[in-house]
C-alpha cells in the first residue's frame, strides 16, 4: 500500500539553497508543495510562479497554522533555525532544517530533544553525506577496503570575491563561527559519519581576512553573487562600505575517539571555480581515498591509492544523472524514509538527524573556544 502524500512547505523559499527543496517537491510524488514563505512578497510570488503556484505567506507562523502541511523545510538564516524549528515541532510538523542545525550546541540539543519528544521526523541538511562519492567511500570503509582510518583532510572553498557585497552570513550575530560553522561543518559531519566516531577535541584558527565589504543593504546571496560577477575587476570606488566581523577563512584540527586526525580548511574569500570546491581525503591503514565532490563543471570522482607505487585507481560510481534527478533520488530514497521512520522511533538511516546536527554543533562550539583561547578545546566540555 502506497504511503500518503505529504503536504510540504518551504520557509525561506527565496533563499539560495531553497531550490534543493523546491525542486524535490516537483520531482517526488510523495511530496506536494502547498505553501512557501519568505519576508519579501514580490520575490516570493516569482518563486511561486516557477513552482506550480503554491500558496505564499510572508509570515512563517501562517504556514505552521495550516492543517494541510505535514513537512516543513526551514531554509532561513542560521539564527532563525532554532525558533522556527521548535515552533514547527510544537505544531506537529516533520522538519528538514538546513545546516548548520543551530548556531550553538545548546540550541541544537534543544531541537533534537523537541523532535524526539514530539515524535516527529527530523533531518538536517548535511546532504553531502548522501552524495554518490561519499556513499561509495562509506561502502569501502564498511567493507574494510581502506583499513582503519588514520586521518581525514578536507577543504571547501566557496567563490566569494573580496568585493562581494555584505550579507547576513558575514556577521558574527548570524554566523558566530563564520565559514567553519557555515560550510566547514559539512566535513565535521562527514568525519563522524565515515568513521562512526565522535570528535574529542579541537584546535582552530578562525580569522576574518576581508574586513570591509560593499554595503548594498539587505541583499540576497543570489543577487550579491550576480552583482560581484558583473564587476570582475573588483572596483569599489565610491561605494559605501561596512565592517565584516564573521570569520571568512578557517582551519580546524581535531582528534577523534578512534584516534584518527581531522583537518578542515573552509574559506569564502577565494576566486575559485563557480560554486563550492569541496574535496576530501580519507587515509587508512590499507588504502587512501581521494574524494572529489564536484562543483558543477568537474564530475564527482573517487580514486584509491593502494600500496607504495602511488598509482591512482578510479572507483566506478553510479551513472551521474542530472542535478534534479540526483536531488529527487536523495529525497525519495533517503530523506522521506528517514522522516517517516524517525517519527516512529526507528533509526539506521543515512540522512543526518538532529542528533547528528547537535554533535556537529558541539564541535563548532569547541572550535570557537579554541580560537578565542589559542589552545586545544574539549568537545562537549
């Protein structure tokens, strides 16, 4: 017997990452997009027209008052994740929350506890663990092809030109740990997921390299990207400027409970390929895996090195379908089953839970302490 269709709503539907959720609703029969919400009405109307005319709301509370909404995706600025998610759970909704789950481990823990108490499904948007290359590396690890993991090295550099206008995520109030908390956290999650081991202690350096940016007022990330792309010379003559106080480049070193070492570099100040540039190395006692997650132009890949000759061997991946097809598969095969199962108290799903989001937040909290003190910090301490 087929499962009933889930009424779906996206809060923060005009944001840069909202398309992940909006596209899924149009491609997965189990989801029906019934409502979207954001503060600005005109952009919201444009999104509605592009996605089958779901109802629009400029107050997110109105979405939660509806009885035809079963699942809510929270795709807002980071500081809003916790209050909106807690309200959605109180309203009896399943919740998919973008990463990071919250700006503090205390808030993330409260969100996890609320989801369990409400018996609602919960997924946090650490979708990198559901990508084809990571799925393959997880299989190799589970089959002991790499041996015991000794070290993981990861970097993610987002193309944020130094003259890109200031936005909410460049403020410490919205992103206390800056780039490490916003994008580096992906690899905190992957380290836990791939090793089945918790992070014990960390050392971190989280500076702000670009301390002044153009002040164009409230501007979306998509609009800011377009603005800076139209000015490749980076000229700032005559533009009003504002201070940036969130870290835009960071490095984290960590020790896991299984003894493995983790190093993450996360930056948003570089002229790199379009989109994020995430790469991962997993070094074991039998082999090393070099994981290329792709950026829209270069295809994802996994390459293994065994023995001492240094030869790279390509690991076959499933045929890489279009972005929309991969996104639909992720929601159909991973996210929706996890929502339904966790609502019934079941676990064992690959999709990251609020528990995973909480444990990642603990690592980011410790990274902030380490940066502020200039010393190693215990996770969860």
